[in-house]
């Protein structure tokens, strides 16, 4: 167990995850480091989702709706989870 006085490189806590340091420009812009761009195969003009989770800024590639097909397969639904009043 790590204590507050233990010195551990922060990148080892993320089990081999890449970690780079960037600065925020006066226009609140950041440059995605080349190593990260290459690993994620990002292209100029590509859109990314930006969100906050647990006080951390996160970026992710948008996934096509076709990838979501079957994502809840096998999930047990209760009758009250379904909307019976509105039908199109």
C-alpha cells in the first residue's frame, strides 16, 4: 500500500499509460503531443468528445452508432424500465 510519503512516478500508477505534460495557451488551447496523436491515429480536423470525469478532462474519439448495436444484449429489464405510455 502506498503512503503519502512514498515516491512513485505518477505514470506507473496508470499501468503503462502514456502521460505527457502540456501547457494551456492564453486562448485556452492545448497541443496534443505527437506521441499521443500517433498512438491514437488522430488526423487534422478530426472531432473529439471532451468531458469531465472525476475532476479530470478526458478526450475520446466519437464512436459510430453502429458500434453501439447489441451493447445491452442480455441485460435484464424490469417492466417499470419500459415506457408504455408513449408510442410512436
